[in-house]
C-alpha cells in the first residue's frame, strides 16, 4: 500500500491509536506462580508442573521478582504505583490455557497513570503538528501496567504451517504457560503509525535497559496490539476502533496500522460504518482481516483471585525499588551531550543500547574525555559499519574499548595519519591485534621527524625545477601536488601537516 495513500487520508482524517504491549519477563528464573524455569522453546511440555498445568488442588505463589520488575517498569515510566492492588481471574476457554482462566489484574493494577516521551523526525510529522513536517517530540500517556501469566502455545500441524485453516490438527505446548507477562496499555494519544512504531521501540529500549526482558518481537517475548480509529479533523469525539493483532516486527506494526487507517477511511468515505472487532494482520498479503467481534470486559467475569491476598506496597518498599532504577536512555543521552559535547543525534545513537553505551564510556575512560568525540565518531562510523556489514554482535567483536582508546590516542599523537588509522582499524577488527602491534608490524609509523621531512622536501625541489619556478611565479595551487610528491618520497608515512608546513617554508 502506497505511503501517499496514508498521507492523503491523514490530510482529512485524524488517526487515534492506543497500544497494548505485552512483555514477557524473560530475565526471571522462574514462572509467575510456580518454580518452573522461564526459557524460550525447548522440548514441548518439559517445563511444566501441577501449578502451571492447572491441576486440581495446585495453589499459586506469586513470584516476588516479577512484582518488583513490574513496579520498576512503572517507575521508569513515571507511573503512579498503587498502594493497594490485587490479582483477578479472567475467565475464558482456550486450549492453551489449562485453568480456563488467566490470573491477571483488573481494576487494581500495580501501576497507574504514567507517560513516555517520543521523538519523531519524518513521516507523519505533518499530520501531528499543524504544520510543516519538521521533527517534533510528543508525550504519550500510559494508562496502566499490570502483571499476568502467559498462556501456552498451540502448534497447528498437518496443513500449511501456522495457519489454523490449513492444519488438520493442533498440539498444545505448555512450556510458556505461566511465564510472567507484563501488560502496558497506552492512552489513545498516538496519532500516526510512525509514532506507534517509535513508542514501541522506545519502550523496548527501556525494558532492555531495565534488564527485565529480552524483548524479542520475533520470539514473541514482546507483543504489540494496536487499537486504531479515525475521525474527521476537527472532530473531538472518538471514532469506533478496531484492534489489530499478530504484528511481529516494528515494520509490521507500522504497516498494519497504516493499512487499517486507509481501510477505515475507505469504509467511511463509502458511507459505511466501522465495526468494532479484532483484526488479524497478514504480513504476506499485507492486509488486515476480521478475526472476531470484540469481547467486552464483563464477558470475562473478572473476580478477585481467592487464592492470593491483595498487595499493599509501603512507601519504603516502593522507594527501595526506585533506588534500583538504572540510568535510562534519555538521561544517558543528556549526560553524553553535557559531559562529552556530543550532538543530540550522536548522543542518542550511542546511548540507546546498554552495551554500546558502556563500550563507549569505557573507551572514553581509558583515552580521556578530550578524546570522547573521536571515539564517538569511530563507534558511529567505521565500527558500526563493521558490525552491521557482518551482522556481528558487539559482544562478539574483536575490538575492545582499550583498542579503540589506543587507536584514537595514536592518531591524536600524530603517530599515524587518519588514512593509516582506517587501515589499522580494519586490521584490528579482523585480527583482534592491538593498534600498537599492527603499526609496528606494518611499519606504519607516521614520520614527524622534521629532519627526515626536510630531506625529502629538498629532494623533491631539486628534482622538479619547472614546478618550483611556476610556484614561485605565483601558481601556489601547486602546493597539493608538491605534498603528494613528498608523501610518495616518504612512502606515505610523512605527517601531512608537517610536510605542508616545511614545503611552504622552503618554496617561499
Ligand atoms: P477495550 O474496552 O476495548 O479493551 P480500552 O478502553 O480498554 O478498550 O482501551 C484499549 C486500548 O485501546 C487502549 O490502548 C486505548 O488507548 C485504546 N483506545 C480506546 N478507545 C480508542 C479509540 N476510540 N480509538 C483508538 N484507540 C482507542
Ligand atoms: Zn510450573
Ligand atoms: Mg480493555
């Protein structure tokens, strides 16, 4: 579907989007209400016990670390932490849920109103602000964050893989059943598919920084559902929404919302009405299709979980969790700008990923703050290109912070030229040898010995009397050519600025 279609629709209609984001707490050692381990995949039905299989008489015991992780996430998003909260039973039948109810939270979740600030610099900017399409920042409200247990997984076999329609039977794997699952609900504050993507991406970065989940969209440890409606620009009432499921990448989230906005506009333009329903994103066909009509909260017959007492968090307990909050990407970015004089864009890229940021800081600590900028340049330039080209994970790279620190130091000291440094970097990334060793073996040392440079300059002057005459007659642009001759004479190892300086002196 063409991007222009969306842009055209958004001229007339305003889109209203709210996201529901499930994050599995994959970093925890055990499931939500039992001691079974949390892990992805594995031999089916090997990580199960009477509790997560819903056997009669089995009793749930809440996982304290999961409660703490949810409150930690709430604090990271400036949510109000409830002084009183509790689990509820949400009743419905599905074969991957052995108890026929899911232990979740209803009207008393752990975390209430909070927010997340996002930045958008491109598509959609025009539709957000009244306006000219420049970059902008906007605050998206967070309605709540609650904790629940994940379901098992259905495996549809015999037909075309993964599609109920084509399969001839289904198997159930309960390994995932009972995995701690955090659900965040956003306010309907999002206005474009691009904003939705930014929101989900930023939330993922924060969760990764908190270390509570591996947030893999592909493996389903982070799952985003999109609620979307449209209304004529200027209208204040909300339109009827549809909810889209099955988007397992950020691109899918963006594309599904874009498709749905255009679809809804087509329906309204033809005089039709939007039906409130759940729709399925088909990533191959690139369209949404109706899955089921929307169920209401009262259909689930929520009632307080009788096997667990409610929670009362004291202010002291909440403060102790708050004290565990790590530095988050936004704060780190500001610190990088302030302490190292980096641009906002560079600081953002360097600060988002925990490991990348730590690598940068370690290199700066070794090389000294004045070399922070060149270190940032190497990391965002050659180093990133190297990692991306070979899809090498930072943790698998042979380059260490100490090597990068040494590299910028030798460049700064004038030992090697910028051009030689690129060669050294390539070799260091491939072999894992330190810059000093590479420079030694390759005999790369840049010559800054003025005696040696002067001798080379003399030889070039004597060998090229005509050029010297033209230069002295006023054709000073020949200086570049002279520098080239001297560099050739010195096999590329002369310090270029010294060569230049000495040439000007001798020719003048
Ligand atoms: P439901 O009762 O259908 O579950 P909720 O009010 O709980 O709806 O909201 C679920 C999600 O849908 C939230 O993220 C919310 O922001 C979003 N939402 C609610 N109403 C609309 C609407 N009219 N258009 C778009 N999103 C909406
Ligand atoms: Zn179990
Ligand atoms: Mg709801």
